[in-house]
C-alpha cells in the first residue's frame, strides 16, 4: 500500500491574503561582489507570512522591487488553490537571467503563503506535518578563490569544533593543495559544478581534476559531474558516490537519472512548488534514497526555512545549510557549531530567530 502523500497534509490549509510588501536584502562581500535577495511578506488577518526570493541576478530583484507589489494575490485561498493561482501569473516583468529563477521566485511566494497560513491557524509546521524536528547536522560550503587559498578551511577547523565542509573543486587546485585539504579529514562533499553551463560558477568537465579529487577524497560525495566521453570512465567506477543537485527540479529528474543515486542534494527553492518539494521527499523515502539539504546564499528568512525543513526530513545528513554567518568573508567571534538545536517559531514556518 502506497504511503499517503505528504502534501495532502498542507494542501487544504486556508490562507487569507490582503496584500504583500517587498523588502530588499543586500550583502556586499567586496568591491566587486555582492548578493541581493528579496523578502516577500504576505499580509492577512493581522498576521504576516515571509519568504525569500534567492534569484542570483540582481537585475531580477531590481525589476520586481521597482514595480512593487503588482500581483493580484488578495483573496481567500487554500495552499493548493494559491499555488494554482501563481501558475497563472507572470512573476517576472521580463524573462529572468536563468530559467531556474522561475522556480526560485515561485518558492518565495509559496513559502510565504505557507508561513501565513500556519500563523493564521496558530500552528507550527511540525504539528501539521506530524513530524518532529531534530538537531541539525550541517557542513559549510566554500569556494576557495582563484588563486586557491585554503586559509578559511584551516581557520574554521581551529575555531569550530567538528566543522566539516562541502568544497567546490577547481582546475586551479594543485596536487599539493588537494593533499592539504584531504589531510584535514573534514571534507564530506566535493562539488564539481558540472551543470552550470554559461554561469560564473561553471567548472566545465575536466577529467584530470575529476580523477585527482576522486582519488584524494575516497569517502566524499562527488556532486554534479558532467558526463562526457573523457569523464565517464572516471565516474562510472564510483557511481555509488555520485550525487546530484543542479539538474534536479522535479521528481521526474530523479527517476530519469542514469543510475539510481544513494543520495541527492535537496534545495527547496529549486523545486519551486511546495507540492513538488514534498513529492520529492516522499519519493526519496519510498525509493530508499537519502537526502542532504542545500542553500542558495540566502540572506534572510529563507535560510531558517531550509534549516527547518532539513531538521525535519534529513537532520543527520551533511546538510549544506550552515548559518548565514559562515558566508561572510570575515567570521564573527562566536560561530555556531554543528549540530544546531531546532529553534522553531511557536507558529508558522520559520526558525525562531527569523521572528
């Protein structure tokens, strides 16, 4: 007998929306680098529901914020009917920088609606899901620059007990540099970023790099390789270590993989619709595939929401959902260590630190 669909626990929740506002978040990392996100706040019945748009192109945020809250969202909805309504709207005034941004923005509105519905119902998400939240194991992900510099890794190892890492491999990594990282014994995942073609994080498909990191990190997950005639012979012997992230936007993307994975990276915003995300969790449960969470450099409440979901669905994995302070170029004195105790808001869908 098939297990009940998790989404059905949430689909009928009523949500009354009277309007919404947009808020800008911006973090400058250097003179050349900054991150922009948009907080979407839905209002209704004396409550607010929040979600975070994590599109990576600042222009996509600028355009939406300049137009203001122009979408017709007011009304009496259920979570499911609101999601269906979003399907009829043009959420971008112009086509976004990447197609994935359609899902990212959709997730921001859907997560805000879920938060508002739960607040109007006076209930936390865990109660409606009938699942507990557990202490959350996390790793921190680092791109180590060009030329590469392992200083942040060693600094964090000195400062944070038990800290572990997800690292973006780079063709500029020398054998000595790789040996230094491997010698820490702290690397859980090597991200090859083989499916970001045309983006600034695209790493291509370097068979030499693939071979060197696979050999140097024999116990690490190998995420998002690009399969070519040159890389396939290197990847095929380690299929049981291969995981996927960027190519996954639907359950069908998982079922169509060439080889069933042992684990995959679940980034909620990649799936857009709440229904799709929960169907992914159901599929992974039913097909005995583990999951670990991933972030999108959230600057605000979106980080707490992905930590919330990870603490409910896969708390013990190598979740790449470290608190946002780990994304800063200079670390504060007091860095939280893994595992994080669940700090859930008494009602709604947010980490308590997010209000």
